[in-house]
C-alpha cells in the first residue's frame, strides 16, 4: 500500500511539473490574454488519457494499479480543470464575458473531441 501511494504521488508530481512547464511554454509563446496554456494542457491531457485508457484495455494489458498510477496520478495532476475554473472565474470577475464563454465551450468541447480522438486512434493501432 505504501509503495502504491508513493508511485501515485510521484506520478502526480510529474503531472504537475509537466502541466506547469507546458502551460508556461504556451503562455510565453502565444501570450496570456486568454488561458491558452490551460486549454492546450486540458486538450492534450484528455487526448492522451483517452488513448492510454483504450490501449490499456485493448492492447497493453496492465494492472489496475498501473492504470491508477498513470490515469489518476499523472493525468489527474496534469489536466488542470481547477485552473480552468479559476481562470474562467477571473475572466467573469473582469467582465470578459466573451472570453469566459469561449473558455468554457473550448475546454469542454475540445476535451471531449480529444478524448474520443485518442480512443479512436488507439483502436486503429
């Protein structure tokens, strides 16, 4: 049990560092007037979570513990829906209604598209 908790914690730390790095890179590259970094992190996180989830079920038989470490530990920390909510709240507080609405629809819509695209790609492999 202690080993599992350690591995989930380590995966979560890697997910957090990956999220911070990718979002920061995108913000430096594109700018921070819109939360593009969070959008990229959520989109890619949903895509790869869908891809790995399906591959784990169909092609790469792994233990439930490994699934938990990867999908909950790493991707739970990597995807940033709490940041998404906080950033959307800031846009609303700043009366940036169009940006706030765009953020909600892009994050949710593209997240579902990425999830199913990852699952479809995994089934084709």
